[in-house]
């Protein structure tokens, strides 16, 4: 019988040490460009996922009243439930806090993330046309021009409604 790794998630007040280094490895810095502004993900509350005791993923989020944003989420270990564990933990925190919705932004090239979020019940609600092109020019020039042959141009906003107003 195949060993299924154990995924655990714990909260940290902000990204330091491994979590900060993980943000830099994944995004090139701790700064995340979205919706025309830069957000320093290292200053936000975070969740760290571990697989069998080793760091495996990170999510940062911002909670503003009943509107929660997933600012960053990434995994360093794939196909064992790390992303689902992080997403589920944020959803549980938001639900407990009485959040009305959880939202996030991804880019047009990130087809794996689009599949993941939609399978998790998130709806595509907004296309911010050429937002990545604008962010690259004005905010974060290190954003790549393309990934896997897909030009990075647009931001896609997804949300999941929790409690109705």
C-alpha cells in the first residue's frame, strides 16, 4: 500500500525565515502585483503547510471585514494535497470570522491554478485586461513576459461566496 503523506497547516503572523525565502523563490520578491498595486505578502498573516514535518507550501491572505483576499498561494510539493490543505484552512478561518467572500487574482497563463480554483468552487468574476502588462511597466518590471509560451497580459479575478449579506 502506498504511503499517503500527512499534510498539516499552521498559522504564522507574517512571513519570516523559510516563509519569506519561499515567497522570494516563487515570486521573485515578497511583493505581489495585482489590481494596480503592490502588496508585500511578507507582512500579511500566513499559513504554512508541511508534509511529514517538512515545509511544503505557503499562503498569505488579507482580511478586511467580510472580504478576504488570498494574496499568494504556492506549493513546493505537488500532488499530495498541499494546495487543497492551504485553501481549506483559509476558507475555514474566513468562514469562522463571518467573511462574506474570499477572492484572489491569478494571471491568464496560470491554467493549472484556474482549474484548481474552479474545482474548489471559485467563480471567475472579472477579467482585468492588460493588467499584468501595466503592472510590469509601472510596478514590477521583473514580471516575465511569458511562461510556457503564453504571454502574461491579464489578471483574472475569482471569488467564492461564503455567507450572504
